[in-house]
C-alpha cells in the first residue's frame, strides 16, 4: 500500500493537455485555411483572424493571401453597427436580438471594436463572458478586437475579419463599438446599417451625444424601456424624433425611426428588426446598398495605403536612427515639428 501511494505521487500532474504541443504544431497551408473557412470551421476561422491581427509580417501576409482566396464568398451578409453610451446595455441587447435571429435560422458573427483596449489591455474573454449564450451557440461567433493597437489598425483588421466571417457562411454581422466617439466613424464605414442605443431617464438625453453620431444613425433605440421606465422612454423617444427632424435627409432615402425596447424583457425587438429589414429592402431597391458598399471598399483601400506607408516609414532604418534625435530637438524647441517631419520624410524618400 505505501508503495502504491509513492507511485501515485511520482506521477506528473495531469492538469496540462498532453496533446497541447500536437495542437500547436506546424501552421496550416494556405489551401487548408481557405477550405476550412469556406466549410464553416470556427476554429480555422479564428486562426485565420489571428494571422490578420498578427504583428509578424509573414503571418499577416499569409492572412492577406487567405483573405484574397476567400473573396468570392464575401459580400453576402448584412452588416450592422451597434453603438451607445456606456451602461446602455449593448451586450444584453446583442445577446437578446442575436438569439432571436438564431432561432430564425440565421448565422451571426459579433465583432467588437474597443479603442480603450490599447490602454487597459482588456482580456479576450470579456466579450465572450458578456454574451455566454451566443458564444456557446453553433451558429454564432463572438470575436473581440485585438488589444494594444491604434484605432485605425483595429478598425482595419475588423473590416478584414468581416470578410472572413462572410466567407465562413455568417449571413449577419454585428459590429459593436464601446462608447461614443471616433470609433463610430470607422464603424459606419464598414457596415450597412448603423444603430444607436440610448437610455432614458439619465439626465438630458441629448447631452453627451455628438451631432455627428446622431446624423450617422439609421435608427435610434431607447433601451431598458420596461416597468417604471416606460414613460421616460416614450418621452426620450419624442425628444430624439424632434432632434432628428432637424437633420438633413439621409443619402439612402431612409428616414431613421426612433423606437423603444427592452433587451432584458425582450420587448420591442421584433418591431426593431422589422424596421431593419425595411431599410435593407429600400436601399437594395433604390441602389444605395450596392453603391455604398463600393464606396466603402475604395475608402478602405485608401486607409490601407496610409497604414502601410506609415508602417514602412517607421520601420525604415534611417528613420529609426534619426527619429529619437529629432524628437529631442523638437521637445527642446531647437527645431520646429514641421521642419523635423520634413527632414524625416526626405530621409525616407532616399
């Protein structure tokens, strides 16, 4: 008996998967990635997105090659941007509406852009724990933005992720932003429909919302319109309707509605989705849907040029050598910022 105990104690702990190294073996080939994505493998989709997000150039290049091979299966989804002030209940809203869409037979991908992640280094698990039902559903996919990047870089990768998700068969894409600010402008440039969630009874409903954000909205939904909050929600709805009436007409020909809903109680979600479907019927019929997609594609080409030029600039050996020196001169006032920038550009060009 004592010998048996000693043998048991001498065994290595079994807390680590013995197949871990096998699973992390050689990288898949380009063809394996493409075939896996097109067959709907969420695991291979996640691996391909990780390549797109990688800081290693050889991984990014492979990711781009995979994306190019998947282009024939993209563009068939509807892309919906969802934003709102902190505490508005975006996660609950997305989960409630998402479950409803899944019950209707749709395949849903939820992507998030969080500009604050570059400071907080937020965990990739955050979005999955906020949307447990969607994360566990076989026809849903939840993916947060990469942390530690610039907003432009994160947004570009999200745009590429949208295309990969479409190639994997997801017909509905939600792009969620955290807060109200610069990120919304980036999101609007990659989605077909922009939904602004608001709260009632939190002071001045129009306070803290920039005019530009409201002008971008294709719909405003007053969330948490339940129980004792219904009266305040209806009042806020009228205030927003009045505010929207002062804005110029949308290029799409759509008049943005203002609705009330309760994601927690699942009230008003059917009506909300009906309005979204009406929007897509209208814009596909009048040609705006297609023309807007084309405009967005050109916009992201120009964004990619700027990003790649910036990357090459800062990786240039002459720039790496002179940049710290000129930064010190600019800080001490011995040279202007503009002259320093001009000198660096000349170094880059030669």
